[in-house]
C-alpha cells in the first residue's frame, strides 16, 4: 500500500522522527515546526498562558494551576497522533484531504482561543447579553489580526475554515468527521484534559485508562461522519468513561470546588453590570481578579470575593446536599433551574431562615448550587467487530457504559448543594427549621 499523503505533513513527520519538539507534562513531545511556532507566538495565543484551565479548582487542589496554553498544546499533540493512526484507515484517507487535516490541526491548537478567565462558571449563569466565548474566537481570528495572517501565510488556511470547525456554520460528512475528532465521545480535547487535569490536581482518576490502546483502535464509523473504535479498544473506552465519571465526581464537582465557584458566581452576578464585559474578558486572570476585588470592596460582595481570592481563604461550608438517588424529590425541584431562579430561591431561603430562626441572615450568606440546564455530552460511540463486519453501540455491549454514560451522566455526578457563610454553618446545619424553610422558599414563587 502506498504511503498516505497525510504522513508527509511536517508535524506528523516530526512526531515520528522525534525532532523539532517542545516538551509538556507529562513527557509529551509536541512537534514545534516553524509554522506551529508562528501560531503560538501570536499575542492572541500567548494570552492563554494567563488563563488557567481549572480556575477555582486550585482552591482545593493547589497544583491545578495549569493553563489553557499548555492544554492547547496537548490537544494539538493528540490531533497529530489521531491523524497518524487514522491515516491507515482507507475510508479516512478518502474523506479527509491533507488540507483538511491541516485545518483540523490548526483548529486543535486554537480550540480554546476565545476562552476568558473563569469562562465556564460565567457561561453557566446564562446572564443576558453575555457574549459567548466563540464570539471572542471569531474576534481573535478577524482578518486584521496577527493570527489570521499566520494562518494564511504559513498554513495556507483561511480563518473561516478554522471557525467552521470550532462553531459549525456549514455541513458535510468530512466536516462532521473533523468535528467529532475535536469534540465527541473520544475526542482529542477530552483525551487531553482528563489526563492533564488529573496530573496537576494530584489525583490518579483521569489517568487510569489506556490512552495508547484507545488511539490505536480508532477508525471511521459506519456513516463515515464520525469516529468509532475497533473491538480491541473496548476496555480502554470503558476505562475512559469511568475516568471521566470519577473526575467529575471527585474534582470538577468536588463540594469545596463548587462552593468556591458558587461564591464567585454570586459576586459576579452582583457586580457584572459595573464592568465593560468585553474589556474585562480580554484581561489576564490576575488582572481580572484584581478588578473584581476592586469593584467588590466596600460592597455586599466583598465577603464572597475576598473569601475566594483574598489573603485569608474563607470558603462557604456545605450544610445540605441532595442527590437523585438519596433525595429524588428535592433534587428534581432544584436541579436544571436557571441561575437567576436559583439566586432568587436562595434569597427566599435566607428570608425564611431569618424569620424562623429569629436572627438576621444576609441574602448573600446562603448559596444554592445545582446542575445547570445544559448537560454534559453523553458517551455515544460505536464499536466495530471485524469478524462480523458490524458496528454496535458501545452502550449495548458494555455494562459499564450502560451504567455510567447511557443514563443521564449529570444526575449522578452533579449534586444539589447548599452552602452558607462559615460562621453560620453549624447553626443552620443543625437547625430544626431548615427543611421547612427550604420547602417554603421553593413553594413561594
């Protein structure tokens, strides 16, 4: 069989030869050709050095201060490894040209381009007039920006081609296949962040799957518009599903991480109208926090902001927690509500407790954190059985995936929690009127 033209792409050649590389944790050799360096050296990409990947998780896991810059290099590295593997699949070679492969590589490197500090907790609030991070990506790829010039001159790629991969505007089988590599059940983004977040958080959960085996099993699905895996990758895929489940349970939705996130969200909700959001979101994380602290000073939000970002860590305490399987009725009443509804509900709960406990409880002393309306992408991928020549959904042949992915993943890892100011925690947690106050707050609409 003649060598695939994909394997002559410079970055794939360098990966195989082990030359012209830059090393990132853990022991990843990322091909760093002149055109990759040109993209990385642009101001638009360099700003990612000042945006942490996990934001407030570092308040619980001190090592989790890695940046979107490092993550972007890891995702780019994965794109090259995927292309190297898929180049041996005739259907992939027929679907994806060398140019499209280079568009995919550039898109992988730039996939987080529009993210600002604390992007995900802010976007989860769905506040009116909040610009989506994809809009910032389009701004950074505007024709007059340095990044657009590098894409055209060094890569022969139009900025709109990258944007179309990141935010679908047109449709074709080949584009759907490219997007599934970047954002799908076994995508290059997830493949990186599970391992990288686990490494920096100092936990083993996101690294307990066979990444190499999974990549070696990649192929094109029956429809030709997405990724599938061969049966030899089934166990590795099951392990990846479990790794994702545990990372959400133990890191991303750790109760103290969510408490800090809830404090930040409430402060931002109170203060956001004072900011020029477009200007704020262009700042480094350090400058963002400093501006938030300055605006919060001498306001009711100062306790929230200083508790998270100040010199003395004072994270709110968890007083109640409701899960789907332990408290299904309360969970269903509180989950999937909009942020504005939850903020209003927490204020009503504070008022009810103030009345029933005969003591003043400030409206920002109680925070309700619940799964947001949108859900995580379910793990839907097909397994190819070569002896029979058929594709079957992984969930149909795996009890692990049936349990952890086919059902509503979010309902089992994202719990409803109520956090309160540390000095009030013991009294409210032990209060005999708490349950009645919560029911009254829910029913008072």
